[in-house]
C-alpha cells in the first residue's frame, strides 16, 4: 500500500492499439513532469501520425494529481479525452500523458462506439506499461558552524539523508534531501544542533 509521500506513475513509454470497424486507434502512454514536455510529445505524435484524423489525449500532473486535462481534438464532446482520463484515474496514476491517434476506417462508430474505442486503446497502452511507485523528496539547505560538523554528519548518516552542494568553511552549507514522511523527525533532530539553521528549497519536491 502506497504511503502518503509516494505516487504511482509509469516507468517508460508504452503503446497499445485497438481496431473497430476499420478504424485504428493507436495509443501511447508517456511519463511526464510538466506541460512543456506534454506539448513536445503532442507535436511529435501529430507528426508521426500525420495521416490520423484525431489525436485525443488526457494527462494528470502533480504528486497529488492536482493538474489534469482531457481533449477530444474534434471528436464529439466527451468521446475521446474523457474516456482516456478515466482510465488514467482508474489506475491511480499521475505525471502521465496518454495520446490516442485515430485513423478513420470509413464507418461511423457513434458516440458510444467512439468512447469505447478510445477507452479500449488507452487500456491497451496502460496494460503494457510498467507501473511504479515514486518517492517524493523534500529539499533543504542547512547552514551551521564547523564546530558542530560531527553532530550534523551523525544525523545525516543515521537518518540516511542524501546530500549535495557541500561548502565547508567556518560556516558550512549542505543541500540535503529526504522522503517527505520523514521530514518532521529529521527537522526536529537538526533543530537541536547548536547554531544550525535550515531553509526549505522552494519548488524542489522531487520523486526518486
């Protein structure tokens, strides 16, 4: 069972396909971190499948799945993007984009037929994906006098804290990171070190 500082996503790009009455629906599921990556992937897909009539897609972003979008790309409202989005949510995934490109086969599928086709294509891509848990990391900069170096390094070792950006002088600075669920315990221990100060590095809450 996932802990509060983890989320599920896919490890790498996976693909799927669904065929219905001559129409072919090619799906691609991609791990993504931001909307800039999504724009690039959409452009690449449109170029790769330039003969396809529609490129419906949906994505969810954020460690708490707070950002999402579904796009029907000209298909009847609710028949493309929404069925794809529902499959992403049913798998409890985030930081993921699923695109389904449709090659029209000459026979109209109707609203329910279209929705089922886009859903089935998305399922195919997700079933071929490797789903993994990501651990969310908090980042802090700690500043302390050299005289308490041993105390600080003892905490770092005992709490299995990762470190980077070290600067050791009369005043020492280290960038540290650790899983979010351990934040309270670690910060409490650091607070007890004489002369140590810490600052959260805003915008850094990365998974590993």
